[in-house]
């Protein structure tokens, strides 16, 4: 987990093509000076619902990682959910007001580590 904020000048888009990129177990940890030094994470998976499947994993992300994801989301073009088929007849709904966006793994080193 990242435990300290990484300066933006240390982050960059990962340029390698995802399918050609091979991470090895003995590769050095990227930005290790901003991470905790634990060798592993002990996580407990709590089943919140079987149908639909929903789980809770406490402390899965650090506050630093959460803040980074929120920052990335704010800079993307998030859109309100739409009803219908996506054509001009579709309309914004008052009952479903979620927003969503996609962030590719190669966005930067923090998103890659979370992925």
C-alpha cells in the first residue's frame, strides 16, 4: 500500500503495452519510498450479500490510494448514468444518479499497483 503522497512529477503514464509487459517477482518495487514495507497484506473478506454478490474488505486501500483515485476521477469526464439504448431517445434519469468512469491500469504507477 502507498502510505505517503507521491509527488505528481514522479508519476507518469506507463507506456509499455499491457500484453507485452511482464512483471517479475524479483523486480524492484516501483516508488518503494512511498509504500509501507510489509511483505504481504492480511485481508479479511466479509460477505455482505450473496445475490447480488457484495463483499467488504476493510483497509484494502490506504487513505493515500483513496485520495489518488478520487483525484484521478475528478480530472476525468464522468457522465451521469443514462436510461435507454444510448441513442438520442435516451434520457437522464432521476432515479439512477450514479456517475462512472474507467481508468486504465497504465494510467500511472499508483493505479497500476492497486490494479
